C-alpha cells in the first residue's frame, strides 16, 4: 500500500511539473512579440550549429525527459528498424539512435556529425554501453570517404579508423589458415552533411534524425543524402517542424529564435516542403504531436540529373 501511494505521489508530482512548465512556456510564447515574416525559411535563419560543441556534454541529460514524454524512443525504433546494408547516419549527435538499429540487418555503419564534441559523446557511449558486442559481429569495414582522414592535432580528434578483426579458417590437410570474414566497429567521422565526402551510390540506407533543423542548407543536405544513396535504397528521416495547426505554428514561430540560440535548432521549418524541393521520392509519411514530428521513408530521386554527380572535396577527421 505504501509503495502504491508513493508511486501515485511521484506520478502526480510529475504531472503537475509537466503542466506547470507547459503552461509557463505557453504563456511566454503567447505574450511574445509577433515573429517576423518568413521566419520559417532557412534562408532567413542565421546559422546556429556552433552551439552543439558547447552543449554536447550535457545534451543527453537535458533532453532525455522531453524525449521520454514524447515517446521518441519508440519512433526511432519503428523507423530505424528498417535500416539495412551499408548504413550512413548523418547529424548523428550524441548517438541516440544506437538502440534503434538492428545490427543483424546491417553490413556496415558510418556515424557522422559536423560537431566534434557531439561525436565524441557518441563514441564514448558506444564504448561504455557495451554496444560493441551487439554491432561488431555483424559489421564489416564501412565504405571509405574519398578523402583520407586528416592527421590528429591538439585541437582535433584522432584520425585513426575503427578497429577491425577477422576469424581464421584452418585447413588441416593443407596446413593453411585464411581469414574468411572481417568484422569492424562503426566509423565515427566528423563531416558536414551538406558536403558528404563519399562517392555517389555508396550506401543502402541513409539516416537523419532531428538534423534538418540545424542545417543552413537543409535542401542541399538532403540532396547529398540522395546522391550517396543507392538506387532502391532508403532515406529514413525523423524530424520536427511546422504543424498542421496554425496556432501551433504561431507558437513555434514566436519561440524559434530563442530555441535556436539555446539548442542550435530551428523547429519551425516546413519539412515536407524541404523534402519536396530536394527531389527525393517520398514513400511514406507519418506525423505526430500536432503534426510537428515527422517520420519519413524516402528514396533517392529517380533522375540522376537531379543530384550532384561528384563527392565534395575536403578533409575528414575520424573520432577515436
């Protein structure tokens, strides 16, 4: 009985806190000045991606409660359970998608983000949470970028590639040994999604979760994802943006600048418009939370002429 009372009290306190916080936030947004016209257009939004290096150490702790309340772990699992073959995740942040993948369906995994500090958190999580046991038996070395990793310096992360191993098959009659398969960790590489340093048609699956909100050129980033995705492959997007309800959009617009300054995220973008402008084939769209959360299954454009023909040039830094 005492345990039940305690659970009820904790639940009631949590509900009260959520309602109080939501009411306070709604009051601040409603009483805020009107947002400028066109504030949802990425071309009118200032770049804010540098925020991520500073918030990386506390990022997971800061957003964990919000994601739990919104059930986003379930959305990640439902969408990313379809990832298969050679898989590229862009704007991977601190690696919040690891638990959603099914390694047995995958051939390789490449994790990229433009923020060194966010990617360091992802790599630390991979090592600390025992994920290597789940991933490594299924993965082979991932496709290499077109540019060799940059040398490590005092201000960059180490450039070494992830570890790989194989098992030997012994032929007793011939007295020989041969490596018959090679396993590898995912590659963790600092890279801007708007300039992916991979040849066209390199990956079977490309993943981006809550990344389009942070790009200065989200259309260009999606076109890059389409370029490196093989014909018949999947581009899996879990994003947040404009609602189906105008009053919600008004709140998003009013709070967008403050939210972007704090989190590096413009939460009021027209996601379907961005995807359409990029020319991707859209196979499925599901929306949640008043239409502000988007689960999209897409594919590369049918016309190769709609995409850049070559990989971008530049340097690569791999996290170790």
